């Protein structure tokens, strides 16, 4: 029937106040020229796990295959650490920074 198991799409959780602020911002900038937008820098950041993805892993196996190495995934205490990556770009430049966060610092151990 075309159905499949998927994780839901993530979208920003916006309440009525957020929606009104976004609409007001877009109306304020509706008449901007290309030269106006060239003065804007865009940025974002993301966290990446070093040893495995954050998503829920799923496998297909039979009950007696639980200890089969092909049906296992190794784990480490503290999830093995992560890095934060930050990037920025504009019409005239781009840059990329990253910050490693050791598990002992991230979890206050």
C-alpha cells in the first residue's frame, strides 16, 4: 500500500506569538533589494555524535539472533562524545568553526 516506517519530520515548534513575529519580520523585509540582502550573514550550528548517530537504530532479526554479532551495536559510556559545528556565510564570505566537547566536560563529571 506504499506505507513504510519512518521517523517524523522535525519542524520548529511555533506558537501564535512566534508566528506573528515571523510574519511581521517578513513584512518588514519584503521590499529589500539584492544589495540589502548582500549585507546579511547567515549562520547555524549542529551537534554531531562521534561514535554513532542520535537516531533510534532498528534492525530486523529473529529472537534467537540477539547475541549474533551482526545483530549487535557497541556502545560506550557517555555516548563517546560529540562536536559542535558552527558555520556562517554571506554574499562575500563563509567560515566554519567546530568545538569538541569531551564527555567529562559535557556531563559535569
